[in-house]
C-alpha cells in the first residue's frame, strides 16, 4: 500500500512538472509572439500623398548624382497604364505582389508591399547624365525610344514601404515601355490573363538601400 502511495505521489509530481514546463513554454511563446507583433507594428509605415512627393523630391536629388556617377540618365517616368484601366497596377517581387497604383481595386490591403517612388535608369542617346528632363513627356506608346540607347540595358527601380529597393534590368533590344514589367488587376481584384512577365529582385547596392532606409526612417510609426 505504501509502495502504491509513493508511486502515485511521484506520478502527481511528474504531472505538475510537465504542466509547469508546458505553461512556461506557452508563456514564452506568447511573449515572443507579442514581441514579434510589436516589432512588426513598429515597422509599419504610413505615408501620405504629400509625404510621397517629399520623398520623391529627396530621392531624385540622390538619383541625379547617382546617374552622373554611373554615366546614366535618370527619369521618374517608370510606369504608366491605360486611362481606361480600373484595377491597381502591380509588380511581382521576391516578397510578393507590390502595389504600384491604388484605385481600390482590390486596394492597399490586398498587397504585401507598396511602392512609394519609382525611377528608370538608362544610357541616354542624347548623352544626358543624371535627371533627364527630356523624358518627362514620355508616353507608354513610344516607350524609351526617344531618350534611351535601346542597345543597352534599361533598369527600373522600385522604392517600397518595407524599406527595400527592388530592380529589374531589361536587356538590350527589348521593347521597353512604361508599362513593361507591370500588370493591372481586373475589376474583381483577380489577376488578368497576363501577369507581369518579370519578377523584380532586391537591390544589392548598399548605398542605394541605405539611402532609402534613411529617407524612409522618419515616417515609421
């Protein structure tokens, strides 16, 4: 009888220990989840239209010098869609779909990442280095033919609200227009028949990334 009592006591103690460990593990897990949630919220960035204009202006000053250093022309004409388009324009990235324009179809919440500023970099056929004022009136129909040496690559950069910069380099002799690399959602928020035919990748140039993070840091909530 005494032996059975000792076994029962040991069993109860074991249950208590396991339960304690389980509770402790659960508590640690909950704490970690709260910490991750808090960290995620800390990274959220809300940028108004006015602030987007401010960021674009500051970024273009940097991009102008970057273009001069690299011997390339720079333009903020990087995207355009038809006037009849109702769906949101977007690009594909390593981090999911990146919203380019917001017509609330399907809207900001449907995208993981959102673009704030975009630029194009190319080799000018008119020997322009830095900001190319001749590119301001480019249309989607003519593309970059009027300003770029189409025998050399054209790179589009997307500066997103997650602090990352994405790029895609279109090779020489491609028919690159303002809409190249992007697509629009249809009226249901679903993908159209043709998704973007390229995927933008994260920029590895530390100077560009650090500059964007620094510009964006003041808008973190």
